[in-house]
C-alpha cells in the first residue's frame, strides 16, 4: 500500500521561497506507471493543481504559477519536492502531493490521482 | 484553461435519498473526467475515473456518467458516511482543473 507524506515549514515569510517534500513509502517513485503531482487548497476553498513531474522526468506546471514553481524527484530518497518562490499571502493553503496513476488505452493516456498525501498547511505571513 | 462548473454548490438530503451532482466542462473533454470525495479535514479520494469507472473498493452506490461536456455523479442511497465535498476534475488538457465542489450534508 503506497503512502505519501508531505513535510516542510508551516510558516513562510512573504517574498521567500516555500519548499516542501513528499516522501513515498510502500512503493518506488521511479516507476513508468506513475507521474507525480502537487495540488493545493486554500482554507474553505477548492482544489488547484500546481503541476506534475512525468515518469520520464519532464515537468508541466499550471500557467498561473509557472514562473515561480519547480517540481523535482530524488529517486535515491524516494521523495518528490516542490519549491514555490516569491510567495504571498495568496499562497497560504494546504499542499497535497498525489500519485498520478497512468493507464494507457489505445495509445491514449488516462490519469487520476491516487493516493494523496494527508496534506500540509503552509501559511505565508511575516 | 478548461473551466469545470459543478452544481449545486451544496445540498442537504436525507439518509437513503438519491443524490445527483452535475459537472459541466467549458469544452469537450470526451470522458477524461474523474470524481473525488473529500471528507472534512481529510485528503481527497478518487471514487470514479474516466467518467464512469468505479475505483476498486468504492461502494457501488456511487456512480458516474456522461461524456463530452456534461457529466453526472450519483449516490443512489445516501449514507451518513457520505458527508463530504465532492469534486470533478478534468484531465483532457493541462492545466488540470477541478470543479468548485459540492458539499453534501445530511438533512
């Protein structure tokens, strides 16, 4: 049973860089069967996809965050990382990592998020 | 970006009632649509993938249908443990986007 656990500072000052880690246990992060994503959720609001790292190592980001975000994988530690620069109060949210299940049918890729980490609260405040 | 419009934003129903949530995409997403359940204080959990496929281990009272731009999620007989917010999510093209959510409460 794969489990994901986010970790990182709960408080970040405005204009600084937010750095989070997601540790994967019970399975390898280095599998062609999966991509890995970050999703965030401000308190009382909906879900916003931040970006994805593909099994091959390439990345894709939400254009709304693309200039500030980076996602990477450390296969030796079985960890996924997120960095978000120049944060403001609008970046205050619960941040989730999620495994992107990949199923190919008739050459087309199908995806869904499963499982998710429990989430980590990040507050941007001075 | 593909906009996902869910309705209603909240509903209250009795145990045993049939509950229906709709999700409309701003453009054709074929069947690239997933449904998630988020219980209070918890992470989301996938219930339905590819519009109508029930994830392993998910009770059969949950179902999904639709294609193109219009999708429906149904709970055939609402149970107390179904209190949650439900989200649709498209993956036809990035950025992946979610509906605004439907909060389901027990009357």
